[in-house]
C-alpha cells in the first residue's frame, strides 16, 4: 500500500500534514507517536471512513482514493483491528470469524478452522465471546479481521486494553499470525516498546508529520532530535 501526501485539516488545524508512507506485504510498518499527533486520523482515511483534504492512497498500484475518486470502505480489502472493535456478542466464535466471508459453506468452515488453529482458539470454536478472557477475545478478533484475506491490515493501539502480563505474549502471537498471512500491516501505537518489538519499519510521527522513518534499531540508535530521544527514553 502506498500513501502519498495525505493531509487532513479540522478548521485551521492541520492534524495530518503531507504524510507519505509505503507498507509492504509481509511487513509491519509502525506509525509511532504521542497521543494527538494524527495517527488515528491517518488510519481512518486509509480505512475510508474519513475523507482527506489532499493526497491519494493506492494498493497494488491501484488508486483507492484521492480527493475526487473514492472506493467505498467495504471494497478496499482492508482488515481492521481497533482496541474497542468488539466481537459480536450474539454470535459464536466461528460465526464471528466467518462474518466477513462470502465463500461457500465448506470453504468458509475450512478458513475459520485454519485461522482459529493459528490463534490457538480452535477449542473455543462454538463458544460465545462473553465466556472468553480479554486475550482470547483479542485473538478471535485477529482471526476475524484476517479471514477475508485483506491486502492491508490496519491496527490502532490494538493491545492497549490488555493487562501488562498478557500483552507481550499476545503481541508475539499476533506478529506470528500476521507474518503467516503475509499481510501488509500498518500498526499505530504510542508505545515505543511495542514498535521496537513488532515493527520492520517505524515511521515516527509528531504534530501530523512523519519526522523520521527507518528500521527500528536505526531509529532507536540514532534518533533525529531531542524530542525523539525523549520519546524513546522510557524504554529499558
Ligand atoms: P492520535 O491517534 O495520534 O492520538 P488523532 O488522529 O486521534 O491522534 O487526533 C489528531 C488531532 O486531531 C488531535 O489534536 C485531535 O484532537 C484532532 N481531532 C481528531 N478528530 C477530530 C475531529 N473530528 N474534529 C476536530 N479535531 C479532531
Ligand atoms: Mg489514536
């Protein structure tokens, strides 16, 4: 996926300012920055639930949207995982994962089982969400998002609702599943530690702009300025 010169203003405030970014299949690109810097707004424009004021988005070289042309969200082949993007409580785990699938019954079942096995939730296939722990619900949400084989996965602070004890384990497992599915992943976080753990590429964002971009250890070892140093300093 390629984002070119994406810009979004609210009144006089430019919250996303000329952001360009490429996300490759099989890679996790992390949009990292403090709260309020424009990360979620960027994801919403890519998802198609918000319009940009300037710029364009392409997947596989095909235009998804610019300021005049716009493919609707449901036809963008994009998977979403947000912190508060809950499972459907009245559907079983299997029905939740199958929700976005339009293929035949047998094929659908095979895909659901494949993904639930990957996230280690096959034994809960006929359970309802309310009986599952937070971490288990998270794993089902991941399976559901990946079921239709999205070309791009957008994840907005997906682990922030989990308690610390679980978080690292779920991060590692999520990463393994994303790699196995070969998705192009754009992960938004305000936690440097999460970016260091999961990203192939980090784009450091501040005040609506990408201020530095590169491999995690390059950014960690050579932060561009004092603000970047300060931002990374709480990692041990
Ligand atoms: P992040 O996800 O990095 O925390 P957001 O993209 O949510 O940041 O927000 C970026 C900025 O845009 C913030 O200053 C926020 O207050 C502002 N903002 C977000 N949505 C709106 C809106 N609908 N109207 C006005 N300002 C908004
Ligand atoms: Mg946000």
